[in-house]
């Protein structure tokens, strides 16, 4: 008797990816991280929406309509991803002088533009003019996604190297988020580069060789999906934990608030939290 597992690797990875995204959204909302990182939260929600709708609508919509939906959401995701980077960079380097901040941003964008220019094939201007609006939008989505991956890596490297000097150290949520973004982008660019090299030099002479190349492609994309699941788990765990230098205090109404505490105060003996009744007793004793 042979055990039959009715799900493919793609089905399993899709399930883990979507479930992890839902858990991450619960953590962001339940631990009050969404208010600090609204654009990142919106980006996670958009990716989860794309994953769900892509799965449910595949084969149920006309192929052209489905492609238009994928292109539009991909373009929106690329723009939102760049805004997320701006959000993280402002939190990490908010103390940097404005002139240095703008100069650094322009340098990072210039490097990204150079990479996008020389990575991949660009259509001619005549092809762009003769193409449809959705073909232009597809080009924007593809190149925008590439630019986003490059910027994720560059901004992540800057925050990891210099973030501790300006309050975004290793255990800060800002650095934890950008580490995940950079890791996912490194995996995405690596898979794209490897597959482009294989497709460029591969010359299958038989159906078996062709099937072997297709199987290799599936393994590459499955590995990238597993890396993304690992990134989601990293975000879930690290965003659940509080940053160092924060204290949770109870208000007289019973609500729990989280605030920043000066490092010197923590080192000198901690933070004492008193409820409303203790505070009133103290004031009466002083009188």
C-alpha cells in the first residue's frame, strides 16, 4: 500500500506563504506595529491579497483579464515597496542632516537606475510607442520590481552598517524589517540571474533535456518561495518581540501602553510602574 499525498510542492508552499502572511498581519495589528509601520503593513496586505486572488482566480477569469490584474497589482506593489523603503529610511536616519540624507538617497537611486538599465533587455522606443497601455504598464512593473529589489539590498546594507549610530540598531524593528526585505530581494535577484544564465546557454537536444531544464526552473522558484516563507517567519518572531529600551505601563483605566525609555534610566535601576491608586497614595503621603 502506497501513501498518496494529493498536494504538490507548489500547493504546500502557497499554503505556508499565505498562512504566514496572515499571521504577520495579526502580529502587526495585535502588537501595535501597524501604527508605526503603516506602509509596510499595507505592503504585506497587498502581497497577501495578490497571493490569494491569484490562486482563486487562476483559470476562472479570461487569460487576458487575469494578466491585466497581475500587471496592475504588480505595478502598485512596486510603488508601495519603494514607499516602504522611504518609511524605513526616515525612521533609521531621521537624525541625519537633511543635506546628507538627500545626497545619500540620490546616490542610492542612481546606483539602482544603473543596475536596472543594464540588467535585462529593454524594448526599443518604437516598440514602446506601438505597444498597448498594458504592455507599457507591464514594462513598468517588471523594471520597477527590479529597481525595488536593488534598493532593498542597498538600503538594507546602509541601515545594517550605519543604523546603530542613529537609533536603528540590530534589535530595532526597523532593522529587522529591512533585513527581511534585503534577504528576500537577494533571493529574488539570484533566482532571476541563475535562470537567465540557464535559459541563455541551454540548448536542449531532446525532450528529456528540456524536461530536466523545466524541472530545474521549478526547483529554483520553489527554493525562492521557501526563502520568502523563512523571511515571513523572521518578521513574525522579531516583530512580536519588543524593542530594547521600551517599557509597558498600565494606565488607570487598565489599558497597556508602550513607550520609549531612556537607556540611562534603564541602566540606573529600571522603570517603576505605578497604577492610579498607588499614585494617589503617594501624593497623599507627601501632603
